[in-house]
């Protein structure tokens, strides 16, 4: 541990010091990583785009070894962006160590993994026989937008991929998808003293939500995959709003429906159920009006348990592969032709919060496992 830890800590400190909150550009961090990769012989390419706010974002593709233009045998994939941090966390961009833990925004999700990858590729124990890729992406936290840019361009192809996320060094072979839709229910405004003169959009939305909850607890639970917990597609309504004042019959009510589909289930399944509810309410109640707008769809991924990259990380870590319900960039790497496993130091349960940290032991072990995976697939 004493050999690699000082360099790993220094690398992670550099990465954490760069504010890559998703609303900001990640270009400074990419420039930092690019310099380190080019210094050890990687050929690099930047894929730039602007997000919906016009902020420039950068994906970095770095390749070393093998014949020019050949598909990488292994890709180490890390997202550079982080969720916002509370202003009260004054050390968010300064790596601090306490009780065997390294604290800082992104230390767990996923700059710890990136530090391990950068260290591992800079200290190769043997020449590369097959191409090795380091892939750093933008905007994972806001919809895997950087990875989707790469898919649209067909860039970042590899036969195997280790997608960095805080999994406690447990290989994750599969996860559910992630979808959002907005439902807007319309009513007719009026004075609340005369309810029959209007039609409450909020009451109408309540009837919609009651039917949705019933379907979520019955129909959607009939289709099961016991490899997941919970073993069915989940539905949540986390936001709702509408109305103008307490004494005005509401004319509109909007709510957001989130669902996490099982890998074998079509993403559109819940969307179809929403539409069936809308049709039933229109049929049962003259004048009922609602509109459904799909906002986001993220694919699930289901890599076989016996896939080589899954078996490799299971053997190295001593941990059997699992499934999770949160999303990653593994579906995009799968679209680009890779067998993908999600793996990395830290625990997802401490990500996205003040005091995010990665255990020192996880960091050191992860770097060792990545080094051995590189030797297996590329060395």
C-alpha cells in the first residue's frame, strides 16, 4: 500500500481541486488528464460539444498500444462531472484525510476511479499487445449526455469496458433503466366558492395518480426479475405542482413520473400505462384533459454473469457480481460494442452528499485490480 498510496492521493487531490459540477465546463480537468496520458504515450482525441446552457463540455478518448485504428481490447471509463456541493462544505474542493477516508466532492463519484485508472496506465508492468483505452466523459450526472455524444459519433469502441462507479469493489453486471415523463392535467379555473362552475385540475390529477399507484402495485409487479431488488419496475412521482391560489379552482396541475424498467422490459411499458389511464379518464369523465410528454429514457444493461470482463473483476475482487437499480454509462458502452461491467472504489450511498469520501483501502485495491485487468486484456 505504501508504494502506490502517495501517488494515488496526489492524483486524487489534483482531480478534486478542479470544480466539475455539471453546470460548469469540465475542460480544465480533461486538460489535466490529457497531459498525464500523453506523457506516458497515449494518443488522445477530444470530442467537444455544448450543453443545453451553451457550456462547453469535453469527452476525452486516449488510446495506447496495438495497431493504429484497432478496436480497444479494454476501456477504463470514468465520468468527470459531479453533482453540486453545499457552500457550507468549505473543503469540498480540497482533499482531506481522516480515519482512513479521503474526503472531497467527486472523491467517491467518480474521481477516485479516475485516479486509479490514471495511475494504473502510467505504471504498466509490461508492453501492450492490444489497444488500451481511457475514456473520460462529461455530463453523466445529468443524463449521460457525453456518452450519448460518443455513441452518436461511433467513438469509444472497445471489446471490454470497466465503467467506474462507486460499487464497493463489487462488480455490477446489470442495472435497470431510468425514464421520466411529465403529465399535465388541465381543468377550468373559477371561484372556489362555486366549485361546479369550474373543474379542478388538482382533483383530476389526484384521480390519475390513484390509478397509477394501483397499476404500480399490481400490474407492474407481475413482471419480475429476481436478480434485482426490488425485482420489478418501480414507479415514483417525486414532483407535483399546480394552481394559483387557495381560493381559485386550479386550471392546471403537472407532475413528473419516474420509472426504472427491468432490462428485459420495454422502456415504453409505463408510458403505455400512462396513456391507458388517460384514455380511461377521458372516457369516464366528459371534459377530462391530460397531456403526457416523455422527458428522458436511459437504457438498462444486462451483461451476462459469465462474460469475461465480469468474471475477471469477480475473480480479482473476490466479490460475486450483482445487479443494482441506479443507472450508469454501461448501456452506452454496450451500444459501442463492449461487454461492460460497472466497478469502482467507494460506496454509492455516500455519493451526492456533503462529506463524500472514498476509503483509502478501496483506492489502493482498485488500482491493483485495474492494473491486473490491463495485463489480462492488453498485456
